């Protein structure tokens, strides 16, 4: 009888220890998965930021051209013609260009972009006078008519982006104009865009999170100041746009904000789940489907200012994607006014450093939510292996255009 009793006790102890061991292994596995997911997110966000800020599509500083250039057919004056000039990029340098009755006029800056030094007209090139001066600039072309040119340079023209590569992690420069030929400043897209990928058979992946640490981190980036965008923490009517390339499952959860802020517990307030047999591009609707319509009031509303959210995606397999290993997605947001929202917790405002507040959560086997957070720091002087924005276009399915 006693032997049976001790055998039962020993068996119970072994079972308890095995359960404890398995629980500890689970915790280690969850922690490893959280760390891996978080690192992948940080790497994508940082390299995207780097690629956009080294692809040459920045803004120029203000290019000033003379309001009016006086040209005459003889040295003594004769018939006068007032020519308006505008900034122009001649494939090798920025110039001021004007159109006359007989042909085009080009006025070119010095190599340092500080003063006008040469003029070109009807295959005649001249050095403007006085040499190296500002203010009144004159010269005479050898065009057969001895055309005389005179204009006033009202100031110096320093800090011109002569190599068309002014990318500097700024959203814009004071008093800027866009590059010719459709070049635009895309430097802050990485602060408003979340890219990600999910390996097949890995379950739910936390693709988007919004909570107080993230709101504060975004607000702390002093470069998040573009008039075309707003902080996540200032947005009560956010709309989420999802671009995803294969069949997927989606889960959106609102967490108890007070509970998280007090003990960092992710307690679900509300949640919903849906599955879709194809990928798609569109705004998330109340039933979690995607729609191309941007009609205010029809889309699912995210109150990013007052509520905590998490969006989870998983790779659902079917006959259309048996040979595919990754589910790829892109997430952006806008508010009710169509203004973009800063949703990426990245800070690139310090010279030489890019910081990212990594957050991730997973759903364990007991259907509880486990959370991890830490800051990732990288040097922004490292040459990105993702040479330019084309990497994201190729990897995420949009060619070499800005995705």
C-alpha cells in the first residue's frame, strides 16, 4: 500500500516537472520567435528608410532666376526684348532658361552654384561680366547681331543641389521646388509605410501595432513634420490600406489600453477574424474585406489616438500558391481628410543613426497574447545592400517604381 502511495506521489512530481519543463521550453520558443519577428521588422523598416534616402529623388533648394533679362540687337542698344527666365535642368547642370524671338537663352551658374558665370544664345557662349561678381551682369554674344545681354542678379545662389541628390532624411526643404521631369521627394515614405512578409506555416504574424510607446516614439521623430502627413497619435479617424499578394487570413484586435499601460498585459477588448481566397489591394472595410473605394464612412475606422490595435495576418494555402513560400504585404494609412499618417516607429532625425522601436506580439497555444518590445539602432551611413527603391519594387511586386 505504501509503495503504491509513493509511486503515485513520484509520478505526480514527474508530471509536474515535465509540465514545468515544457512550459519553460514554450516560453523560450515564444521569446525566440518574438525576437526574430521584431528583428525582421526593424531590418525592413531601416533598409527601406535608407534606400529612399539614397535614391536621388530629393528636392532642390530654391533656384532663383532673374525676373527679366534685357537683350538688344546691337551694342548700342537698338531694339530691346525683355526675357523671362525659369529654372531648368539641362541633364548636367541647373540653368535659367528663357525663350526669345530667335532662339533659346541659357544662363548658367558657377560650379559652386553661387553666381551666374556664362550665357548661351544662338550657338554663342560668353563669360558674363564682371568676373565673379553679383548684381549687374552683362555680356555680348557673337551671334552676328552683336546681341547685348543685361540683367541683375539679386543675390547669391548657394546650396543648390547640383548633383540632384539632396536626399538627407528630410521630408522637405524650406522654399523648395520639385525636380524637373517628375522627380518628387519620397524621403519620408518609410515613416508612413510598413512592409512585411510571412513565411508559410508560421501561424499568425503581428503586422501592425499601435499603442502608447509607438505613439510617443513617432511623435519624437523631429522629421515627422510634412504638411501632407499627420502623427498617428493625432488621428481618431484612421483608415488602413492593405496590399497583399496571396490568399490570407486576417485578425484585427483592439486591446484594453489601460491594462497594457499599467502592466503591459494584452487583454482583448474586441476582435474579429476573416479569411480570403485571394490577395488584393484596398481599404479594410468593417467586415475585414478590401475595397478600392475611399468613400468616407464606409471604411473601418481606427482611433489611433485613443485606442490600441494589432493586426495579424497568416498565410492560407490553396492550389493557387502551392509553390509560394512567402506572403508579402504593405500597409499604409490615411485620415478622413485623405492625409497620410505616420505609423512606422522609426527615428532618423539624428545624424549617422537610425532608430526603430521594435514591437511584436504572438498568440500562444493557450490563445494568450505575448508581447515584446525593444529599440533597434543602426548607423545610417552604411551603404544599403538594397541599392535603391527598386529592391522593394521587385521584392514586393511593383517593378522599379516607388512602391
